[in-house]
């Protein structure tokens, strides 16, 4: 099968018949291929789409090869292989193509959502100001130093999966090309040398060993005493350095950093620390992208009325600490889990399955009591925190949810079922008050409140 050209004379070929599924860059050598891949990734419309290339005839250098590995989704030999790989990526998000692409962070999150399990890592490049750079961020219009990743991590969209390096950066230009030099702590001059000194016990004079040397022996230049026995007539103090500029003697030199980019001088304790790592999108981030709801910063309450998972965990931990100290302030934690989701997905189109899950996530907040809060941690996992709830309130909520399933034609047709488990603080020993630990404990609980 031949590649379908984007246009006459173009090295860019399209994948897909009814709609664009991906792109392939063909028959380019390393340097030109790198430029073409960066240009395509920078395209605001199709920059997040699967992008492949035919392998160049000559092996690129190490840095170019690493950058291409980050910009491309792989090398292919045939259009069939590229098409299969592209369709596999799209199937992971139910063929949803209307992903957010308006801003650099939107393009990055949509890119990662399309490639589930992909870990974004930097390239080590000595030509870069910070030594490490993220080519994808640069292509999407963000700073290549990875500052955006930390912001998205704070918003709960990304998680760091590993630390690669901890950098020390120049406080003036934030460059990582630093020279560490020893200097005199008195005049800050660089002309210092290691030098042994001698302390004369007779007169207390201290000077360089060279000043005491005389015809193969040692003689104090101050009192002219001959020094033969160390420990009784003289000793060697700790001073081991001598400054040629100001004649200062010292034990430890002062360390000064020189920036190789802007020539700024600084002390090591004033350097900026920046951590470089690998990142992946969180389940919360994926849900926000698929719901096209990433334009607003992290807030406690989502648009559908549910809490962000991290906020929910913190609130649950706070509630459990109160219950541990004041038993009369009890609560119920309810875990609602959709069952046989994979089997349901096989009976429905991916778009229909995604629509059902979105509908459930939007309806659940409207079913809970005023004062109750809920969240969604995975596609099939919903949680409700019910302060001062008794078994009657828990049962009422489950019955409302069951009625919703029975009243929905789509849910009945999909044969979608759910199970519910409850943790009541009054009947549980709260030795662990961490919200995450309580959620994990309930998820592992075998006893169900309802299986419907």
C-alpha cells in the first residue's frame, strides 16, 4: 500500500479514509526530518495527532535521535502499519477527536490523553540553557524547561513518576552551565594554593613551611630556634591554603559559582534548585480532557458539582480525624463501582459508553443530600462522603441511584450494573485517618451494601 500524499511534492502523507487518523513523514534525512517533525507538532490543529516517519538512511546523532523519539510516535515501513498504530491510539479514547487544543497546556494534556500510559521525559542536551529540555513542550508553544509541568501537577492534571535530575541554576539567567571555583574567603581572589604551615612553640610564630626551611632542616624565621621534634618544638596547624593576593591563610576555601552563560557570580546557597522528572497524565486529567473542561484552574468543586479527588481525600481525612476525637461526629463513606464495564463497552460503541459514564458523573451530585460531597477517581469508581449519615440515608441514596439505572433506557440497554460498599465511622476503628487509606480500605472490602 502506498502512502497518500498530503499534496503534490509533499513528504507528508495522510492516514485514514473517512477522516484524518494520523500523518507520516516520508523519505527525509535526520536534520530535515527533525525540522519537519517539530513543524508538524507545532501545528495547532493536528499537532497532537499520531505522527510517524520512515526511518532515515543515516543514523542521526544521539541528541537528534532522542528528540525525534519524543516528537514521533514511531518509525514505520508501510502505510498499513502506520494506520493500525494510529487507530489503536484513537480507540483508547473512543475515537473522540474534539480534544482541547487552544493553549499549550491543552495540547499537552490532549496529547497525553491520546497516548495512555505515555511518560513525558526530557532530553539531555548540552546545548540547552538548562541542560534538560522537553521537545514536546517547545513544539506546543510552552517553555522547554518544564515549568508548565509543575503547574499542571499542582492542578492535579499530571503526576511525576520519577526524578531524573536535581539541577542548580544561575539566579540571574537560570542557566545550568555553572563553574564551581575555590576562592580566598578574605579577598575572594582565585590565586590560592595549598600550603602547609608551621607553628613554632618557642615564640608562637606561624608561617608557611617554606619560611621555616633552612639547609634541609627547620628554623623559625622569627626567633631563629631550630625545630627538630614535632609535637614538642613545633606542630602543623590545620591551615592548608594560602592566598597570593592578600597573604591570608585559611583552612577551607570559599566556593563561588561562575555562570558560563551570563558570567554572573554567586554563592552556592543562592542557586535556584529545579527538579527534572518524568510525568504522566492522571485519571482526573484524562476525564477533564475528555469532558473538554481544562480551561479553568484547579478549584474545589468541578462544574458537575463533584470534588476534585485530592480535595475529597483531604476532606475525608479531616472528617475522620474529627470522628476519631469526637465519636458523635460520625460519617459514612460510600464507594459506588460500576461492574463489567469492559463487557458493557463491547456491546456499545465507544462514543455511547463514554456518554453513559459522563451522564452518571453529572447525575450523582444531584442525588446526594445537601452537605454530602462526591468525587470520581477512575472511570468506574465513584465516592460519596456523607457526614452524620445513618443507614437510612445511605439506603435512600442507593435506592435513588438504582431508580436512575432502571429509569434510563440507555443504562438498561447496556445492562450496566453497580455495586456499593459503605464504611461507617461509628462501626470502624479509625486507627488510620488518612483519606486515601480509608478509601483503599473500603475498596478492598468484600461485603457489599447492594449489588444491582
